[in-house]
C-alpha cells in the first residue's frame, strides 16, 4: 500500500497541508492559496476505488485464461489426431490393399461345378449301400451262429462229401 502512487500523493499532500497550517496565521492567510480546493481534490482521490483489487482480478482472469488456453490446445491436438485418423481410415476404406479378384474367380468356379448336386447323388447312392452293408453284417453274424452248432457242421460235411462223390461218378 505504501508503494501505491495515490497513497504517496496523499501523504505528500497531507504533509504540505500540515506544513502550511503550522505557519503563522497572518503569513498563511496572506500568501497561502485556498486550501479548500486541495482538500476537495484530496477527498475525491480518497473516494476513488483502489486499482489493486482490479489488478488482482485481472491477474486471476489472465491466469484462468492461460489455463483454458492450455486445455484448448490439448483438445485441438486430440482433434487433429482424430482428423488424421479419420483420413487414414477413409484411405483404407477406399483403396483395398488385397486383390480379391482371384478369390472371387475361384469361388465362382466352385459354385459352377455343381458340387451340391454331386453330393446329393452320392448320398442317394450311399443309402442302398448302407442297407447292403447292414444285411451282409447280419448274414455273416447269423452264419457264424449256425456254424457254431456241431450237428450242422457235421451235416454240412456230410453234404459236402456226398456232393463230391456225386461229382466224381
């Protein structure tokens, strides 16, 4: 406060007023200017608001603006990165890096070979074969069971000898 220019002016004016008023009354009234004007001007200076508060508010506002500016710069950097990524993604979408034409040709060839019809035909052929396999398995099992009987094997041997004797005669 003591370094404030208005305060120093006030102190200087107050010292001058005290000095002039301390001089003798006859000398003061004869040579002194009218002090009422100085007093009015001094009271007007005292009534003026202090600039310290305004300066403090301005410095706080400037500091806030600096912080906001730094945040905005960070956000702009992020937006620039996003814009850059968007352009890169667009380039990737527009220009395919893989040539899919040979794959499409192979797929068309596979579709044109009618593999579905061939598979259906094979499936239709397999159904009777499965029946034959099942009946052959059943017959071989049944034959095995029949061969296990001793009287049948003896009778079969007898039949075989009879057939061989008939063939020899």
